[in-house]
C-alpha cells in the first residue's frame, strides 16, 4: 500500500476548497467588498478571509451601502489584523494597496489589485470600485473552481 502524498504548498487538491485571503490597509473597504463578493458568488466552494495591515475600528459605511445595493450584507463584518498564520492558511493572497506588509511564503499565489481606496469617497465614486472588485473576483473564482 502506498502512503498518501502530501499536497504541494499553494496547490489546491481537487477535493479541498481553496482558501483566499484579501488584504488591504484598513480592512474596511476594498478587502471587505472582495470577501463579500467571493462569499456571495462562490458559496461554500471557497474559504474566504479578509484582513488589514492597519485595521480600522469599523467597516466603511459607504462600502456597506454599495454592497447592500447589490444584495450583499457586509455590515456585520469587523476589520481584522493581518497575521502570518492568516497568510499561511491561504492558497491565494490578494493584496490591495498594503505594500510590503504582507509576508511572502513560497508556493502561495499572490496577486496585487490596484484599486481606488473607497475611504472618504461618496457612494457615486464607490460604486465603480465595487463593480471593479466584482469583475476581478469573478475572474479569480473562474480560475479557482
């Protein structure tokens, strides 16, 4: 009998759900919208996590409003701090403006999404950010499942 083979780091085994970590500075806007979209679109096919390098006290109210317009409730989310363990458990790490704050581990897939920070912007300027986040999440999801 052949012993089981451990999966290669960063490579998703077909029977396992991929884990995606979204990281931005305050974990109050972009990363929360991305996590909301991925949870909404993927259901239970993907494990979704969202953190910030310098988390805010609360989620951006305008980001909550923009997502609510699409039927996605992120109002109950709480900004969380970026940890090495969070990166370690992810198969894909998507950063959004947090620079070098995110630790890099071999075998992980990293993407950096250049997106406007919705902090302080009116809803009219946050909607295009929300829509761009959705487009990128849809592309990522298609590659993962």
